[in-house]
C-alpha cells in the first residue's frame, strides 16, 4: 500500500506523506491541515478523518443536519458522517470492502478529501 500511496503522490503532485503505524494503518497527509487515516481491511480499505469539534451552540440543529446528510448518502457522496467516541468531534468515514487498485484509491481519496473540506466549511 505504501508504494501505491507514493505513486499517488508522484502522479498528482500532492504532498502525500504516508506514515504507517503499529496496527498497519497509514496516516496520509494530503496537506498540512488535512490528515486522512487509511486502514487496510481484508479485503478493502477504510478512510477516516476528523472534520472538527462539535460546536455547543446550535448543537442539536447541527446533528439533525448531519443525520439528514447521511440519509441515503445524499449529502455525503457515500461517505458516513459520525461523532467520535468522546462525542466531541464530527468525523467522516468511507469504507470500500474490496481490493483496491491505484486509480480507484486516487479517485476515492480525492472524493473523500473534497467531502471532508466541504463538511469542515459547513460545520464551522
């Protein structure tokens, strides 16, 4: 997977810095503000990232908006909006449960980051 990520960085011109952790997952830095966690599944991948903190003002309105966006994936491009275990952050997750090819990963990562940035704007 590291080789695929390195190739992706070369081809796109992005600064993709992939750091593999002890669990075999990668932290993929698309730029200094955007970090995406890439977990290897058998088979497939999972992409996840923090969107930002849950603002306390209008919290219920925001959570309703997130639930509506998740409905049938209409506002998320098939990604899943969620809340961290400590209920302090909004998260975005994407799961592809089959073998990944380089071009597919490129397309999925690009779409995921675009949705991540959109939801960061929407929630701040």
